[in-house]
């Protein structure tokens, strides 16, 4: 298959490119490098010993998209490109609607023109909002509590409407839980620009000496040790879920799948696991809980298991080992921006 990967130079995109190339697909990446790194694509080539094509362009650039669809003629699109920082989306919602929603409309428009019928889209467990029950399954009501989450839900609905127009079209929505870890080679991983928003890169940077200590927000939640608990999914398992979604005929024209490990791990559990694997003590401080943070949540991913034969195979130990290898080999990521 020829697969166009939007946002392929980013964290999850680069890992997915590796798995696509390993599975024998041809890959074309479009990324404006606003949060991605061209070096990650060089590393993808190195890991797989395969070629992939790349254009540095914005998905809102209709001409750039048309050119790719006319020359590469993709069979499918995996759509990662977008902005993902919740706090930034609250401060600058219009930018999020423009890039995420506007970018997706632009992409679907180019697909429609070229007759490309299949899209796999990166959504998020954020679309569920406050849990009415746990684990979240795909039938759980959606009520995102910030603009980032709302852009994801709007795009899901747009893709649903787009598939209704033509029975040849297929839209698969993957709602990710908490992607973490790195490729086992240590060559590609998560490289946040500036101070990490997510826990795992923060822990890794404290262990690597790049940050002084970790702030833990809240230690009186109703969890085993009082700290917040999340469903961490290894990024390579997540990448493989996209291959499952591309290949699967059991999926409906429009289908939504949770992609998580199916259990939650607290902040302290993750910290102590990381300490054990790295041999480095992680300094941390407790701070008050943050407005809007949930105590715990995790996924029911049984629908993905049944419909795509996908199952996560990596555990928290693998996550810490692979993150630590990536951190040690790349103490400054792909190079400080
Ligand atoms: N990482 C997570 O915790 C998480 C969780 C749930 C969902 N997601 C979603 O998964 C997708 C990928 O996330 P990630 O963690 O790899 O993020 P990332 O920032 O590493 O990757 C996104 C890539 O898209 C590119 N990009 C952004 N806007 C673009 C535009 N207008 N045109 C072209 N390229 C553009 C960036 O340069 C970057 O390389 C995003 O849509 C994100 O919302 C991520």
C-alpha cells in the first residue's frame, strides 16, 4: 500500500513510519516541522534500511497536498498532524481550530479530489471528558472539557460525515490513551520542545540531569498511593495499532477504537519503575492538584482486539527501558531547537 502520513516527523508518526516500512508499505510524509524533526525521518531510514519521501509543508496548503496526491497517489492516509497541548489550546483556541479542524478539512478535500478513500485519524481519550464509568469504552458519552479535545471530536464527526457520502470511503478513529516510550533501538523517541507537558519525558529528563526535579500534581487522589493514574501505552504498540487499522476488513465504514493497555499506573509507580531500571533516583516535589485533572482512567480496548487482532505486547518495564535508552543516547533529543 502507498500511505501518506501527515505529521510523520513527530513522535507517534515517526514510530508508525518504521512499522509501515517494516510491513512493506511505501510511505510519504508531509510535516511542517512545527513540532517535528527531519532527523527523526533520517533515523527511520536508518532503523528500517528503507527509503521514504518527505515534503516540508503545512496540511492547510491545498497546492502542496494536491501535488502529493497527484504524484504519490496514496491508497490511504494516516493523519497525525496537529497541535496537542491542552493548556495552549485554552489560551489560543482559534489556532487549534484552524490547524486541527481546518487542516483536517483541507486534507479530506484533497483526498476527495484525488479519490483517496481511506483515513486513519489520531484522536484522544480526552474526547470522553469526566468519566461516568470506567474503563471508558467507545460507547461512553463524549464531552471534552477543553478546546484541544473539542477539535478532536469535531474532526471525528467530520470524518463520519465524509464517509457517509460515498460507500467506498472508510474512516477509522483511534482514541489514544497515554502514549509513552521509544523505539527499542534508542534512535527515535519523544522530543518535546521546551518544558515537557507529559510525565514520561519529564521523568526521563530529570533522570538524565536535564531538569532538577519532577513536580507531582496531587497526592490525595483516590488511587493506591494518592497520585494520579493513567493508561500508558507503548508507542510501538500504538504504531502497530495503525497497521492493524489499515489492514482490517472487519471494520465498519466509520469505526472508533480505543487504543490503550487496559490498566492504569500511578505517577509514583512509574517513577519507582524508572528509578529501578535507570538506577538513578528521581527527585520530586508534591504540588496541589491541577484544575480539571482526573484521579484515574483507563481503556477498555476489547473492540480493537476483536476487530483488528491487535494487542499491546509491551509493559511498563519495556516503556521505562526504552525511554531510558532513548534519553541516554540522545540527552538533548534530536538537538535543542
Ligand atoms: N502524544 C500524545 O499524548 C497524544 C495523545 C492522544 C492523541 N494524540 C494525537 O496524536 C497525533 C500525533 O501526536 P504526537 O505526540 O506524535 O505529536 P507531535 O507533535 O510529535 O507530532 C505531530 C506532528 O505534526 C506536525 N504538524 C503540526 N501541525 C502541522 C500542520 N499544520 N501541517 C503539517 N504538519 C503539522 C508537527 O510538526 C509534528 O511533527 C496528534 O494529532 C495528537 O493530537 C497524541
